[in-house]
C-alpha cells in the first residue's frame, strides 16, 4: 500500500511541476512578444515604456 501511495504522490508532484513549467514558458513567451513590440515601437520614434 505504501509504494502505491508513493507512486501516486510522485505522479501528482511531477504533474504539478510539469504544469508550472508549461505556465512559465507561456509567461516567458508573452513577455518576449511584449518586449519585441516595445522594441519595434521604440525604434519607430515613440517611447511608451521606461526600461
């Protein structure tokens, strides 16, 4: 019974880590797109953020 619980616990932890990593990849992708848009807008003459 204990090994079964350990395997289930490991599966839940790995699923949670996988979901968190996937969410972080999406956040990184969104930040990259915003940064690129800001770079293009800034090179066009306007400056809409202060980084």
